[in-house]
């Protein structure tokens, strides 16, 4: 499968989840879109890409047609889905559009992605909102503990909960539907950071019982960077605005408002369906997920035994990524994690995320179809040498 990707064949890439890797076929699809744009840029951008009150395009606007294919893949109707630059952009749009009142409470958790946590802190300072942080067990033992933790943290002032589908740093697959149900039962709106879910997991947004869902397609769904989506439930679309306001803003068309926030490159969005085609036609979606999950799960078990570290994470909380405890000989601090990550890359040609948490260093193995057991063995030997 490595032949389908532009990766350096001499290295070991165990970090697909950070910024993704675009397959060669999808890169060609994007190049074709760029060529088409440049043949007549104004016609493409303001008449074919979408309608801005000019002559309507002869067929459905190109951006809406691409959104319809992505929406179907995610189990929702295209009327509720817009493209954004990335999941962080979508989350910012919701947080900044929400009708906060001073004293309201925003509920997040301590495994949240750092950029999202900073966005929440910004809203807290700007709007007088209290940020309440749920402490979640890591390493995990029981997904039901996560549900109980959120239930216990909700107060009468809690207006919105910011949840993860897959926690970025720790790679844990969250019991999202159960947590969302607990929040909604207590009158708390739910915004989801789904940055690592589409493609990696079977995602049916409509079945999750959430109010907003922001995600990336340039990670596990093979779209070019940068390509994200934001979905909003029907009752949550009024008053929802992008962070950038431009000519697209209207009284009654939130889709157009997000579709046009100024001139920018739409080719990653228009090539997103090619990423879905690559999964279906070249890999097979189920086979891809099975390969990635099995490699992640077996690798975690094998490495934990090799390094004599406890392994308690339930298999239900492992998708295509997994965080594995490294040998106890390493000092468990952020400086050592950074130095080890650099040493693995520059001395051994291995790209992998390393974090310090819960008294240990952890390697987050982010695995895709171009990885196999030999990559894991190469990582193990390099870690042993450095330890």
C-alpha cells in the first residue's frame, strides 16, 4: 500500500493522525481541480463554485455537490453540513456564535486537544464564561467511568459541553453517544470535536444525538489539507456564523455564509470525494479499518509486554491510533518527550508522537494501511537503543 502514497520509503511514518497523508490519486484529483479553476477563475469561483446572486450555475453548485457526498458518508443530509478549514475552525465558529451570558458554564475535559482548550479559554475571558474541566482517567480502564465523570460535573449553570469523539493526544475513542445522551438529558447542548473520527471510525452523526459536530477530512478520510466540515442540527443553524464574515452572509442562508468567506483555494474541499473514493475503491473501508485497528491493538499489547508496562486500555477505546507506555527508564516530562521524539526522527528515521502523561512517556502510534508489523519492530528497537 505504500506505493499509493508519496511518503519517503526509507522512513517509518507512525503519525498519520497529526496532519494526514494525501494519497497520490487524491493529489491528482486536486491538481485537476486547480487546472480547471485556472482556465477561467472568475467563472469557476463566483458562478460554478456557488451562487452569489449572479447567474445561477447550470447544475448544482460545485461546493454543495461535494458537500452532499461527504454528508452521505457521515450519515447526515447536506443541508446541515458546511466545509471549514479544519475542525478547530468549526469549533471556534460554534463557540463564538453561541448565545453566552455572563456566569454561564462551558464544560470541557482534561484530555481535550490543546488548540481547542485554548479556544475555550479565550471564550471564557471574552464572554465571562466559566470553564469547567472534567478529569478523565488515563490510562483508561472502563468507558462507563467517562460517562459518570461528565454526569457528575454538570451543574445548573452548564450550557454547553465540548466533547471529543477520539481524544487527539491520548488516542482514546470516547463513549460519545452515551456522554452526549447524559448531557442532553440535563439540558446541556453538545459540541463535538471529531477531528480524528471520519474515515478512522464509522461515523453516523445523525445517530449520536449531538448539536454540532466538527471534524477533519484531511486526516483519516484522505482529503488534501486543509479540509474540515461542520455539521449543525436543524434547530442550531440560525445564528451560527463563520469566524470570517464576508459577501456570503445573508438573512436566511447559513450555507452560503460558510461557503463564501472570501477568496481562498477550494480544491481540498472539491477533492474530498476523491478521498472517499480511494477508501472505497482501492482499500475497502471495512478492510482498511480492520487492518489499522488490529495493528494498533496488537502492537500496543506486544510493546507493553516488551517494556514490562501495564496495559489496561479497553479494546473498545482503541481505533486506528493507540498510546503505548514507553520504558520506565525515561524521565516522564515534556522536555524528555520532545527530545525523544526528535531522536527517533533524526537518528532513526521514525516519525511518531511522544507525550508525557500520568507519570510515564507514551508513544502515540497513528497507523494507516501503509504500516505493518515491521514498522513497529523498528520503533521498538530504536526505543530500546535510546533507553
